C-alpha cells in the first residue's frame, strides 16, 4: 500500500471491495485464462452473494472478464456489452463458512468439453488475489508479473526453469512449488520483477514434461 | 539540510519517522518527501508519480460535475436525487452559513451519490468515503483560487497522512467501522486543507488528529448492506468536520493527544467494536424496523435479478 492507494484508486463505485476488487478478479482471471471464451459460470460466495447485487459485483466481474478495468465507465453496461459480444454468463450463489467472505469462482467454457476453473478473492481497497487456477492453489495480486507452471514432478525441472529465466535476464522475486504426489503433477508459481518474454515462454512450453505455462503481466501501476 | 543520500526504500510508521527522514536526508520539504516515498516504493520515476496525481485530481474534479448533471437515483431508493433537490431548493431556503457552506454540502453529495450510482470516483481513501476530499478540499481550493500545483502538493501530504493510518490501523469499514473510512477521509482532508495555507507538519498533524478524534467510535451500519444510507450523509459530516478541524489547527489550536496515538486509539476501538457494527448490516441503523423493511425489499429485487 502507498499514497496512490490512499488517494485512489480511480474506480467505478460503489464499493472498493465489492465493485473494484470484484472487477479485478474478473480482469485477472481473463488474463490467466489467456484465450477467447464464449461462456462463463460465475459463483459468488458469502458477502459477494448477499450484497453483490446492490454493489454491482456481478456487472463488475463480467466487465473484468471483458477486459474492462476498475475505472472503466462501461462497467454498469457490462451485461449489454457481453450480449453484443456473445459472451454467455450465469451466476450462482453459495454461502459457506470455509470460503472467503468475498470470493468468486469462475469457470471458463470453450466448446462443450473444455472447462477451466479460476478462483479469486477481493481483499479490500480495490485489491484482489487469484487463489486457485484449475487444481493448483496459488496466491497473487497484480504486484508482480507472474508465471504459473504445471509440470511432471521429475528431477531437474526447477533447474530447467531457472536456467531459461536466467538466460533471458528475468529476475525471480518469489517462487513457490508444490506437487500432488511423488512423480505426480507439480506446480510452480514465480513472481517476477518484469514480465517473462515470449521466447522464454516458448522454450518453457517446449519441454516435454511441461503441461501448462501461464504468464500474467504486472498490474501494480495500472488501475 | 543534510547531504546524506536518500535510501532506496523509505519506511515510515509514525510522524516521528517522517520528521527523522526530513532532518536526516536532503528532501525539499514534506511534499517532496512523500513524492520520493511513492517513487521509491513503487519503482516509478518522480515525474510519473506527479503526473499520476495530476490525472487523479482531474478525475476528482470531474466527479463533482458528473454527480451534479442529473438526479442520482439507486434501485433501492435510498439515494433519491438528494444533491439535485438540495441545489434546486437552496436559493429559496434560509442560508445558514452562506453559499460556500452549501457548496461543501452539494459537492460532497454529488460525489458520494455518483459513487452509489456506479459512477467514476477517486476512492480517497475508500469509495464509501469518496465525497469528503472533493467536497471539502476541492471546494476550499475553488474558493481561494488555489493553483493546481499547490492542490497536487497538498494531496501528496494527505496521502502520506493516510498511509500512516493504513500502516497503523486500517481504512476498512469491515475491519474498524466507519471511523476508519469517513474518519480517515476527514483526517486526511483536514491535513490537505491546512497544507494549502501552511506546510507545517505540526499544524497538519494537529488538524488530522482533531478530525480523527472527533469521529472515533463511528460505526459502519449500512442499511441493506449498501453504500447509500447513512454513508452518503456521513460524508457530509466528514467534510464539515475536516474544515472545522483545519480551521482550528490553522488558528493554532492543538490536539492534546498526538496524531499517532489517535490512530492507535482508532485501531483499538475498531478491534473492540462488535462485528454487528462493522459492515455486516447486523446492527445499528441497518436493523431498525425501517432498515430491515428496506433490506427485505432490496433482497427481493436481488433474487429476481440474479
């Protein structure tokens, strides 16, 4: 937090957590998914579910998915614009204590077989975090560029990843890894000082044991 | 002035820390200190930090105009063209303290109502309290025809004072009640107003301390969970309180309890407040018979729409 979090952000009202933060989740989720999509299922939890309507939480999330940021005056018209762009969406509500008060679960659909799950939470002052991407638990806001890697748990993968990033002069600020089982599927979440260049992403993707590479740019200095 | 090199990362927890930095390193005054603070901590060049504040203040001014272009009405009916009615009726109403006082009220209403109607505002520090800074500070700037550069300088100081509240307590109604939102907005606005006339950390601090102390204990009890009532009217309380506190500080009055300690008191009070009075709509005005009736009406509309 700093001065532009006090005098700012510039945002569409009425609520920094229920409107701006909700929008941020939709925006980051679409960046994460990174492909065109025709349909989304959105589940609102707890406080988002109970007071979301009066705060435009629903419009703000759809606006974020359409690529509109929290200061975009198209947010109140997000449903109409989604219709024009043939984006289908539906909302469900859930009240569960083991979920964050301001949580959203978004499932992207492209065709009938393909679906992709992203979960996020609004943490106040217009800030938000993505907490789940498919089966992987993650945690990132827009403060750093992020690289999410999903790969087979075999020896040498971390070295391989570090080697490529080093070669492309990308500095790693934080790194977190986990796996579902020995020799199963592993994931790494890397927070970077600058966005990972395309060439590096291609090299990472080319490894035969790499399942998925997601690269998200830094949002810190944007609204 | 010292010639010691300014460190790459500036950390502050109190006004004493700010004084220490100002004494130890070659900052060109309080505004320059907070611009450096933002620049170094956000890894943005100083001129970009300045430009960003320039565009922020422009949007803040636009929000006053936009809030006045038409009657602002929300689906709940809790916001029902108040600003519009106020401006239409004031010419024929007894004017208690003159046109500028009424301008503070109408400018604050305009921005707060615009926020409730999903318009574009500057959260300062929060969306729920976004009417205070434009309503009080920008109205004073207009009255005294303050040059834009000076306005921007004051907003950096206000941001710095708000940063100290954020670091030591919070700015969130759900954590510490309305005192953290409108109380903090009023405190930083008071500091901004003082700094338009005198960049004295003592007076700035005193204005913020008095403004915040006046609103300690203010609870967050929004009817139907909406940022509408009492939020919009409480912004007016924040604006008027900011101006009164700034006027007192400029006239040399001081707060017996220093700003840093008032902030700690706010945190303690906020922690002690029951959850029912922290943005849950389970107490206060929200659970009055009328408040509950409005909530039922709003929730019914809600289930039809989602």
